[in-house]
């Protein structure tokens, strides 16, 4: 499934989806694999700690790009309000562990586009690079201090679908080991601001600079929340390359999403015409599709822009036999 596409099923005569904003929460009291979490890459970097009821993470930049991730169940863009938060406790941090890459490197928790994150030619350290750089990501990045004089730095960042970066650095600001940090990032579409608030052991931490999208910033498409251990390969420029080996735990992940693109879905015949009605959202395109065998699907309605309020899609020529329908929702 390509970025920007959701399929919403209509089983039988009627279906419905819950209203209001969606929330993804994980406190690791139960096996996260049973809740839809998956590991990719060097999977040994992510271990469920059944005693601490947390995710034990190794950020090891010598390994391939690796993720502990969960689908959002929707697609976020620049015109959506959303937020995500998590607890972070670092046990130990070492930078410059590769003598050929003596500077710092980031550890990351992010909302991202999984297809882009899994590209074989994606290197996070490539920076602004249309071929190899990051695309479609909203990240919390922490750069620990390194022996080459780089001070501890926190940098929330938004990355567009075409590799534009929006960021700001807060430094010197260290995430000290053995302390419990709660990190909360919130993006507001009306003013295009990503705000970050951090507490340490329940107490206020130093303020983090907001990141504001410029008018020239294009857009992004996000479909996954992930704890990320990025490879340090492909850094540019190479003379400033860094590396990291850190251990810690991530816990109490929470993602607050806008309402789904389809709500209050229902379907019925009206004067021989199959009609599906639902509450749509602006900045989405909708199509009604039909199948009789699940092998091929036919568009039975033209692409229709969503708007605030009810939207109806119809099949004016339904088959005589049985058929199944689905609503196709796309972010243009």
C-alpha cells in the first residue's frame, strides 16, 4: 500500500466506526507483540522487559536501520493536529564509539512513514539529500555530548515528503542517565508549530525551542510510530561523522490522532442503488470500490473530495449477485 492510502471496509449492509480522536497507548504491561507492535532490522535491539514493564532499547548505530513500530491506522499530514509522548530513561550513553566516526549521533523516537523508513538507500545521517536522506518524519532527536566538543543537544525536527527539514537546536541540554524523562511533542496545524515539553523525575525541565514550519515547507505523510535506532552509515559530510551506543528504556508511549477519515459509516440500497454514507474529512479523496471475488476491484464512484459533514458514494449499477464494497480514502 503506497503512502497516503487507506482502505476502509464495508462488510455487508452497514458498518460503523467510533467517533472522536483516536489514541494509541502502550504501557508494556502485556506483550506488545499482541498489541500490534513489530520489530524491524536488528530486532535484538528491542526487548520487552517483563519485570520493569517497559521496552528495553539499545541504540547502536553500527547496526542497520532498526525500528520498534506500530501503525497509526491513519495518515497524518501538515493540516492535522496530533501529538505523541513517551517516557525515556537512559542507563548509559557513549558517542564516538567508532574511531572513524568520533562525533555524536542521534537517538530517536518518531512518527514516520514506514515505506520511506524501510528504503534500502535511506541513511538518516545523509541529511538534506534527495536520494538518500530522510522523508516524511516528525522526530524527537537527542544528540549526546561527544569528545570533539559537541554539547548535548535536543532537536525536534519535521521532514517533508521531498526532504525539506524544519528544526531548532536546544543546547547545551543533557538527558542525564538514570533519570526519568517524560517527553511530549504536540503539532498544531493552525500555526504550523511543533512544541516539545520535557519533565525530569516529574519536575519541569529546561524549555525546548518550538519548531515552526515555513510557508515554503511542503507536506508530509506519517503512518507509523517508532522507536528508532538509525545506522551511522552514509553520513554527509563524512569528516563530521558520529556514532552512538546507548542503553535505556522507553515506556508509556501515547499518540493522539485526529478523527479517522471515515466515521459513522453505513450502507444500504435506495431505489436499486447501493449507497454508502459517512462523515468525511477535508483534504481527503474518497472512492467506492466493489468486488465479487476479492481478486479484482472496480471503482464504482469517481474520486470525491471530503468535507466537513456527511458524504455519500453510490454504485448506480450494482450486480445482480452478491458483492462486497470498500471505501478507498487517499491523501492527495
